[in-house]
C-alpha cells in the first residue's frame, strides 16, 4: 500500500455489498430459486460496507493525522461526497409526502439528520413515509456518519499506530460485550443491530486491518495463508451461528451477539485477501461490472429501497404474468436493479460529480492522503 495507491479490487467488493443488499430486499424467497439462500444472507452486505468504511476512513485519517487542516479537510471532503445526494433524497421524501404541511411526530426530524438508527430503536418512527417512500435503510447511513464524527478525534488524540491498534482491539471486544448486555438486559435485538456502540466492531475491524498494514508487522497482515485460516474459522463460526438460530435471519439471539462479530471478521479477511495480487478475491474485486456497481453504490443504496412501497405493488404484476414464480422473482429483481442503477448513475454523473470536483479545494496539508477515498461509498 502506498500513499497514492487506488485499490481497484475494493470497488468490486463494494459492488458486491450493494448487490447483496438489493437482492435481500427484493428477491422473493422461493425454495425452487437457488438465489434464495444468497438473498436470505444479503443483509450482511451492510456489514461489508461497515468494514470497508472502517478500512478506508482509518487509512485516510491516519495518513493525514499530522496535517494542520486535518479536521477541516476531512469533514469538508466527507460532506461533498455524502451530503448532496443524501439531501436530494430527503427532499424527494419531504416534497413527495407533504411533510412540511404537517409532520407526524417530532422524531421524524432527527430521522433525517443521521439519527434514524436512534429513533427507530426507540420506537418513535418506523421509517415509512406513505404512500410511496420507505427510509428504514437510512439507519446504516446514520451509523456510518456517527462513526465519521467520532473516529477523527480519536486518531487526532492518539496518533501512534500501536495505540490505535489497541483501541481498535478494545473496541471490537467492547462492541460484542455491549451487544450481549443489550440482548440480555433489554431483549432489544433491534438496538443491538442498529446502534453504533453495538456495531462498532465491524468498523474497527476494517480500521485494524489498515493500521496493521501500515505497521511494523505489515507482512503478517498480508500473509495469505494466515488470512485464509482466519477466514475459514470465521465462516465456520458463522455457519454454526445460523445452525444454532435455525435461520439466516439477522434478528436472532445467536446472530445478534457473536454472529455480527464473526461476519465482520470474515469480511475483513476477504478485504485483506483482495489486497494481495493474484488472489481469487482480488480477481473478483477487479471485475469491471462489479466495480461499476461499486462506483454507484452510494446512490444505489439510497434509491433502491426508497421506492419499496411502489415496487411492492408492482411485484404482484410479475407474479401474475410470469411463471414459474422463481423466474418472476428473478426478473423482478433484475428489472429493479437496472432501474435503480440507472438512477444512481445519472445522479453521480450529472449531479454528484459537480460537488466531487470541489474536493480539490480541501486537500490535507500532508500529501499522504490516499487516493482510494475517491472510491468510497
């Protein structure tokens, strides 16, 4: 890894993450459809996004931690990347529901300013804005934005690589402990799933990887044999969790406790292997189609579930006119994927790029900023 290196394979794995999420949300479960198993596990694409964010953001922050404009450059570049299309999406919901004419509850307001995971866990709102919009998927964006708000300060206060490694390891363990405590004391699986303190292990696993690759034992972190061993152990552990829960669903006690940590570990290993030239995961990540989905993944994530109520009404049409049902479900997913990818591409090329060009005005004083930030979700 170098200070100006763009890691193309990560774009492809970002594409895989968004495809998993889309399939999870829209593919009807059918025992005759071989993709149903993939769809049932597709929720884990969000965990892959978390690991990717932790990896990329920690690398950027660590490489620029000595910059005089450390905070201003980071937050300005983050805002230019994330806010424009997010605000566009919020505007569509507000105007499309007549929100300004009478809010349903005051909790709808923090829902839109990256507090959706908090208010949803409190039961104040469920993220549905009838008749045409569903914003429940905003919870993961809130989780990421909360991480972006806190993590720069941690790296600024504790700039040593060895100290940050210890903080990451402690945070990973603490995230698991908090989830177990939440499930045991409150029984709230949703809180264990949505809140940053309980989900920080996935972010910090990605951060731990990028710090390890910048440390004195970088070769250990890029040892393919060792990484494959950890990946195998994490995968087997995840399978055992599903067996114990008798389900692939993300809201089970086994999955809500140790399961998320095992999945985060598996995805961290996948990313570690994707960084090693010649590995299968690296070749998969370099696929041009997957990289295309990765390029548009942020807009695709925002748009794909926003119109879920409308898409739900269309599903009956597919099921009525296309047989067998498994084929209808696959056609339904591919049509929606094409539509939402087109929307995301138009948004990126015609709207978002105008703001991304402004990022050049906020370059960190240290020129060690990694160019991979251009590929962030």
